[in-house]
C-alpha cells in the first residue's frame, strides 16, 4: 500500500480557523513593553546569516542515510530553505495551508520547517511516534494540505502509515493531504529565489499564527496550540539570555526536535538566533550522544530525566567524551533531587532545570542560582510579565507557599486552542489551567509536586488516561479498563492498565491487548507498560465507581504489592 504520488495542485483547503486572540489592550501592552516585535520566524535564519554567513548552523544525518552527516553553514542553510520553499510552493502549498510534519531528527526537518515559515504555511508538529489514531485526528482538525514523512528507513514504515491515514480520510469523504517523502523528494530542485512575504511586515505578520504545536490533553482528542511569531520569538529571545546562548554554543538535540522544549527553550531556534550550531542526533541513545559530543564539541543539550540517568550510567565508563559539555538543560518531567545532585560531579556540566508547557509558560533555574535551588526546584518564569496564580480545588488562591494547581497567563501563553470551542482549560479572564500542582517559594522558584489533570507524565511524554482506556474498550472482550500511574525511578511514572474481561472471555491476555492497541494505531509510548487482567474493580466508599478514586485505589494496591 503506497500513498498517492505528490503532484502539483491548487490548494482546496478550508480557511484557517479563528483562534482566541489576546485582548486588544493586553496585546498593546505587550507590544509597548517591547515583548512583541515585528520580526517573524521566516526571518530568523536570514538575519543570522547576514551576521555569520560562514558559521556552521546545522549538523545532522541525512534522511536518505543516517550514516551521512550533513554540515551546513548559515548561508548554505538559507539557500536550501529557499530552494525547499520554492519546491513546496510548486507542489501546491500556499500561505495559510496546514502541513503535518512528522520527521525524525534529520537535516531535512530543519529545512522543511524553516521553508514552511518562509512560505507562510503552518507546520503542525507531529512526533515520529504518532500513528494513525493521532495523525487522522490532526488532519481532521486542521484540514492538512500535506503530510511530510521520512519514507521507510527510520524504524517505521511512515509511507504505509500515511497511506492508511489517507484511506481513513477518504472513507470519511475528506480530501487527504499530499504525502511528501523527504527520502525521495528533491528539496533542492528549484532555484533559491528569495520569496516574497506572504503577509506585510510588521504587527500584522508577527501577530499571526506561525504553527500548531501539540498539547498533552486529558482526552483522546488532540489539542492544537496556536503560537504566533511574536509570542514565540519573545520566549526564545528571553531564553537565549537566561541560558547564556551565544555564537560559541553547540547544542545537541537528541530529543524529538519538534517538541517545544528542544525547539525553543532555548532550543534550535535560540541557537540559530545567537549564531551557534545545532547538532541533531539520529537516535537518543547515550552511545550516539556521547560520540557526537566528542566529535562536535557540544556545549549544551536538552534532556528529559530518563536520558539524564542513562547518561550518568554511560559516563561511568566514558566521562572523557563529555570534555566540552558546559550546561545540561533538563525538563519535560520532574527530575528527582537525588539525580539532580549527581549531574555536576558526574557529567561535569552545570544543571539548568526547565519547566514549562507548549501552551506558553517557561521557567528556568538561573546559572547563578544557589545549588539547593538548582537541585530542588524547576525554576522561575522567564518574564516579569508572566502572571502566576496557585489555587485550590475550588479555584480559590492558596496561602503563600501552599500547594495548589498552577494557573498562568502572559505574553507568550495562549488564550485558547485551535479548532475547538472547548474552554475547559481556560478561565473566563484568560488564565490557562496548566494541570500542574506546585508550590511557589519566596524566591519565586516553583517546586512541581504533581498533576491535577487526568494525565500521566511518562518520562516527559504526556499520556491522556481517557484515550488509552477508550482504546482498550474497543477490544471485543474488554468489559472495563482503567489506566493508572505508578512511581518509577527511571521514568518518574509508568503506566499499568487494569482490565476486566467480558464474561466467558477466556482468551483475553496482556499480549492480545497490546497487539490490539498497536493494530488500531496507538502511539508506542501510550501502550501500557504492564496490563493486569482482573475479575472486578473495587468500588468507592459509597458503593459506586468514581473513576478518579478507582484509579487511585488500583494504583495504591499495585504499588503495595510491588514493594
């Protein structure tokens, strides 16, 4: 099964859906304060290339061969981006089109994303781990004009997945996206003619939506986050300053590069803004990472806690490879204090904790912070304009220093999701309900204590409990299912699914359920780490099943048995 060939055609897509805007007085305040400027993401590389044309901008594997390392200066990268933008335009992509980008960490990822910015099309940042279930939903919500993949050579047959996505959409009488395979498509097959701007320069362009990022929602329906040029570039500029990124910075990106963290906190965009070098790792293994650090003189890297622990183990026998490493940015999930204390002595790098969300707010520990704050907190907000509110279960602000749910708003935090009128994550006066439980210290640093939302954070990947439970219930022999989080020293949390079978369902096994989840196209990181078949679920004290209480009881019982 192969997708339809990529052929030029005019765009027949629906118009971009309206997004909840910042109130006009708030937007005016952010612009007057200098937080929002007139530049766009499409300008970023060109501006840096003017200052550092011959500096190395990007090192990474080619999509056509993971053993071929591409090395591009800023001027060469700009040339490739402008060629690719012309190629994409020749295939019918136009300003305002949504494009699902699902690529591993290859050089073509940077070229395609920056070319879409130049073209005025909007990337929709899918992950390589996503499968039909998620991809079909992205295409439905956005009416995507194209789906960019990396063929069959990166651990999965992305072309076959794209074909199944297209078949599902056609069955729903929807026009599927054109499939663009970067293993086969020649992104340099056009002259590098600088493109005209798709919108006028200035506030109108910079306050337009630049791309759609993915949210770790609490339901099976993905939520898409509309980020504007102005708000996103503000967060990147501030991150560059806080993290000390400059032209000498060499950043290793081993995490999926389209995650918000490695893209902007300070991420690839921050490094390119400062004139440094981005090194993409084709896989996240410590062996690959340590080899690239030694070969490329890497100075910094964003990691999630499980990778930090893997690096610590590798460093026991290969510490010399880390001679150039200066800082380690750790985010995505809470880093245990005991592990945080090992980073400096064992990896020889200064730890910087990062806490934030694709919806906006980003916090960092500062490079000059005392060790106890760096090792035990998740930092403080990047901007004086970031507003923080900690509330109890009734929405009432808690006493200073008490634990509660974190609400936030500010110059780079969204006011609503794309393509939905669901306002449950936002208050009527614009506060975003993060779902994170925190304590705020007198210094302004946040200590993250857990989650309020019905969501599991497995090593930095957010898993919606309802989505996995619904997927399990689609099996003919499943009567009921509950997914719970249990503590894990490596991942922070791992998942255990408890399943009650239908009467006479004697053939129900953990293996058959895992196969079922894979067959229906659930992303690999959402597959439960363990599946327990049980006769019945416990009930709550009043004799009825509360899903939240049920999950707590199952998790508690499982943890007690495991100890």
